[in-house]
């Protein structure tokens, strides 16, 4: 058994692709172990899971991921290795093949001179598949993100910039800038500005030193002002031990390295690095699906007319909890509503992967996978300033209670919309049902009264044209429990004026303000008269 692979010459069975040795080096120390080195290894064109139905033509240049080699007996392993060798496959990668349980696989690969690599348990199979695809795709070029992943990274950069107050750049492994923050008033220096213009971090001796330090560290690295560089904090992006890139943020208050980063800054940067790593890996390999079909399925679920496969289209799992979000932005233009939807979609996709956004009846709505309202509410509070910046309009958010999915989400949708409307009325940024429960009860009462012919005669008189002054005074009188001073202060009139108006209304309309039931019914009808 060899522990290294000899350098290969120019005469390979397949002339293009990534040499196996390059794959091992670029994956990083400890990710791949050579368990058997083929004398003339075939260059790598791709990776594929082992499947008995794969034809030899499909195996050429492929590194076969053998996820369950222990279940294959010696004869099947021998036949598999013979097939792969004939098809000019690049080799096999397996887990737990170093010990006795892998002896049969090692022997079969040695018998047929087939490359065998061991994969560390720290890297999942899907992640390995994506990382190899990245290395193949980036052979001589930088990573190109799709629109959806790029949007997510830009939104993530803005979130970090909001916490630090300085410009943020998210870079790939070749120091190409994938995304950057664009917040008004953020601190920025000429080097960052030039990097954004060229979409690449400028080269330089100081940069080389700093990058080496960042990738050698396990946590956040910090740098004071030096030459043209403003103070910075940085964190490497990794998948397991594999370097993917880095995230850099200008920290205007970061010159004093003896003063630790605040918990908020540390948390947002570490969280951003973890999320960015996932989205970069995701962008290399996996498709995000048809957003249009997801929005259509979402609208059907919210309107109570679902199709049989809508939950599948949305990626909903029966064992997970979901809540509905509604954003009330008032009477904004359609273009502004679209801006809010786009910004919300980007933000939620970063912090709550699997979220789906749409616009319904003048509100931005979303289905968010979450078992609790608190993390969603905290995240939305970071989003709202961005929405104000985009549209100039204040937005208020309402959440439904999280629960397991059901065939229809119309009740959750209606509840979230009502909570958002109550939040707007009460000037609450983000509201849960518990926070506006009294207002929700009043709205239910209003619906019940509108659907009936029940109305007190005195309420009907007070709601007539020309009675606004009396109506407002009596409503305040009832709500202030008959305190003339408080009503006078509330209406900005004299106390005697309040008492006079109440006496006049009581006499003219025959009001009985001593009957608690009648008083409650009158207050309810006056209170709900102007309710939306």
C-alpha cells in the first residue's frame, strides 16, 4: 500500500481533467488519503455515486463514490474494480476503508491497479461531490455564482456591514470578490473600493501576510490600520478543512486589538462565514429549483386551493415546523412592493434556507421554516432598515405561530396578515400573535358585527353624519373610565367642555352609561367603527 501518488507524465488515458494528485492537494490535509495508488492514474472528469446501472461510457474519468463497500462481498468488489478499470474510471473514494473492514476493497483495487482514496468522516458525501465539482469548474478560473446564490451573499454582506459599520467583501478561494456590502455611510478605504471595481482583491506583500494569517487561524483575525488599509476583521470560509474563500469587514473601531470584538459583531461575522460557506458549496453543484413554480404553489396554499404536490414543490417536510410572515408596507407603489419582496427573499434565504416569498393582495408574504418566532423576529428587525432605505416607506411585519404543515395554510396566512396590520396600527416593527392578541380579538368582533344587523340605537345615532365631535368625546370618556381631566388632556379641550358634551349626549340620545353591558356594547361599536 502506497502513501503517495507518483507525478504523472503527459501520456494519460484521458488528456483533460484534473490530475488526482492536484485533487488531493487542493482538498487540504487530512481530507483524502491514498489507500492504493494506481501506476498511471486517470485524470478526473467528475464524480458519481456507485450504481449498478451505470454504463462503462458514463464511468470514463469518473471518481466513483462507494458509500457502502462493506455490504459488497469479495466477488462483487472484484467485478466492480474490473469494470471501472476497463471503463478508464478515475478511481474509487470510500470511507472506513483503512481498517479490516476495507481490506477486501483495498485488495480488489490493488489487483486491478485502480486508484483508491479514503474520505474523512468530517466531509459529507454531498459536500464532497460539490467540492470536487468546484475544483473541476475552477481549474484555471474563478467561481461564478448563479443569480440566486449571488443575491444571498450580497444580502449577507449587508447584514455584517450593518453590525460593524464598515464595508464587507466575501471572496472565493482565488480572492475574487463574490459579493460586497452597499450600505449608505459604511466605512470604506481606497483598497476596498478598487477591489469592488475590479471584483478582485489587489495583490501586495501586506495582503499576502494577512491572508496567510487568516487561513492559519481557527477563529477571527483582526488587523489595525496599516499603510492604506483601514482596520479589518476577517474569517476564512471552509467546508470541513477545505478552504473556500474568506470574508473581510472594515471595522472603523478596530484599531485597538486589545479591546475584544463585541459579542454582536463576533456572532454576526461567525454566522455569516458559516452561511456563506454553505451557499458557495451549494452554488457549485445544486440547483435552487424553479422559483416561479414555488411562488405559484405558495399562493395556492395561502389562498386555500392547494394542489396535491404543492408541499413537495415547496420542499416542505412533515416533521418540520413552519410559520407565515406578512409584511405590511402601507399603500406603496407596485415597484416598491417588488423591491420589498426581492429584499425579503434574499434576507430570508440567507438566514432561513427553504423560505419562499411572494406578493398577495398588496402585501409581501413568505413561508419560513422555523420552530419558533423569536429568531425570525430578530432577523426581521435587521431587515427593516434596509426596506426603509429601498422604498422610503416604513414596513411592519406579522408572524403566525409555527406549526407542522397542513394541506392548506390559508388560516396561517390570514392570521399573519392581520398581525401585520395590527403591528402597523400600533407601530410595532415585528409582531407575533401574542403581542397583538387584544387587537386580534377586536378585529374578530368587528367581523362578527359587520356580518349581523346588531347595533345599539344610540350607536347608530352617534355614527351618523355630523356626530363626530360627540362620538369622539364619548369614546374617550368610556376609555378613560369617566375621568374628565384625562379626556380633556387627550382631546386638548377644557374639562368643563368634556362634561358639557357628555351631559348633552346623555340627555339627547337617552344614553344609560350606568349599565355595564350597554356601556360595553356602546364602546365596542364606537371603537370598531373606524377599524380597518
